[in-house]
């Protein structure tokens, strides 16, 4: 049975630690750092080169069709009551 020298074990342990450290550094640097804190989305390192989403301004009142339908319904009711 052959024995492994303590020097080789030391080199092997150092090499394994170095490879784990390099792998961890690569994994952490490739994930970005965008996060949500207290309901606020903070930017990632790539926010300058990110594509911009543009939402054109819409109407101030979001339920315009529903309000128009209710107004027409009330007008129909009033016309029906006046025609009795």
C-alpha cells in the first residue's frame, strides 16, 4: 500500500480551495445584484445597457367604458320612468 506524502495533501487541499473560491467568485459575479428591498426594485449593474420599456400615457380615468355604460343605463331608466 502506498502512502501519500503530506506535501501532496497540502497542495491538493490548497488547489481545491482555490478552485472553490474561483467558482464562487464566478457564480456571484454572473448573477447580478438587482434586488427588491422594501418594495423598491434596485438596479442591476446592467441597467444602463438594458432595453427601455415605454408605456404611452393613457386616460386618467381607467374605467371610462364602465362609467359610460352606467350613465347610459341611468338615462335608459329615467327615460323608461318618464314614459310610464
